[in-house]
C-alpha cells in the first residue's frame, strides 16, 4: 500500500498568501484532505480571507512552536512563500535539521537573496521557484546557487485568469454604498514608504497619490467633470498599511470623493473598478491580467522599474504632464 505524501504550506505576507491560497485550491481539487494530507501555517502578520480561514492556523515567530508543529504532523515536504519576515526562515531551518525537503516561492524581483537571510544566517531551501527569466538572472547575480533555482510562474496568476466573482457589480456597489451613476477610480496603495529596500526609489505611495489628485484637480477645473457625484476614488490599502496614513491628504483634497478600503477582496475591487492606478504591486499585475484600464505611475523614479513582469516592464508614467494627459483621455472616455 502506497502511503500518502504529507505537506505543510507556510506564508507570512499578502503576496505569499496569494500563492499559498492558490496551492490550497490545487490540493482540494486533487482531493487532498486538510489535517491529513496538508496543513497551512502563518504568523500574526499573515492575511487570512474568510474563505480560507478553515485551512490556516496562526502560530508565533517561535522556532520551538515551528518545530513542534513539524514533529506533530511529520510532513514529507514543506512549501513556503518568502518575505522579509523571519517566519518562513524558521521553517527552513527546522526542515534542514530534520532532513525534510523544503521548497520556496518568490513572488517578486526585489531582494531575492535577502529573503533567505536573517540575523546573518543564510538558509536556502532545496528548491527556489522564481516567476520568470528576469528573476532567475537577478537571483544568479545575487549569488544564489543555479542548481536550486527553477522557473515556475506565480500560481496565483492562474487563479486571477479564471476569477469569477461571487457577487455581481450591483451587489458590490450596494455593499460599498456607491451609486450606480458613479465611476470608480481605484488607487492601489503600497507599503513603499515603510520598506527599507525602497528608500531611494524616488517616490512612494503618498507622493504618487498626490500626483494623481493634482491631475484630477486640473481635469476638474478645465473640463468641469470629476465632481463628487460622478466619480469615487477608492484607495485600496496594502494589508500592512494604516488608514491614518492618508487622512491628512484626504482633508487636503475635499473636492474629491475619496474612500479608504482595507479589508476587501482585491480581485473583486479590481474587477469592478473603471480605472486602476498603481505603481508595481501584485495588484497592478492582477489588474493587467483582468484587462482593466490601467495606469502605472512612477513619477520621480531614480532606479530601474521594480516590476519585471514582461508585459508591464518599463511601461509607466514618469511625469506629471503625461499623467494629466492620460488621465484626461481616460476620464473623457468614461463620461462621453
């Protein structure tokens, strides 16, 4: 009789959650049973949407707790996301001690090697899955051994392509108390300001939002559109951001109808928005895959585009004038 393979899945940040939730879908589709064939763990910073809460357990950033969970479940393999959090690192350390195969997914192109080094301790998994050739090139330049690198497109993108919302647009508008007559401009915020590896990037989520509102004011004054009854601006916060971050800016732009959203399915918001504005987060890639009217804005950028997703790489607005023109064109299309 062939014994079933047992797997533990681990993540601690939003992008990692997207990957692991996609793997959970695959496990369930293949008739794998939670707590028998697989288990999922995150820490207190991890994001858990309601639909996946039955499959995810929260534990602390504690090596002893991690080792205890591994010894109780006795997995054959551990699959981790990667982040700038030590949580996944603890699982890699424990796996190596126990000679359990561990594989890790990297969802982006920045600081790949740093994701495997904590407190001056570098621990690689048995296999690192990167999302394209560009990421592979960066990883090799950073000194990651070629033999443990493999290209495996982000499994979450498959989920985005197949996405079918459980609620209609009418239900979505009702849920967020948005009029059917209003158009939605979605601003995808990011946690650039509080992330050390982006300190010298030349822009952050607040500066780009100011660029956006400046353009909207120009359009409003010249075209007599973009009033509060016509358009609503939804700021979709990064899960690690606080609503307080934008409060002063919102007061500054009282002529606009601005709402801050934190806990809401990002795919649903993306799908039902009329214009999407962002920088380089995974939600920007999702908007592209969903074929949304998309503006990537990186005014003030001093380094190479952090987003190396081939269809979007290097394609962004870099000046206020260009943003004014593109946004005017898009809003004209909405209201004419």
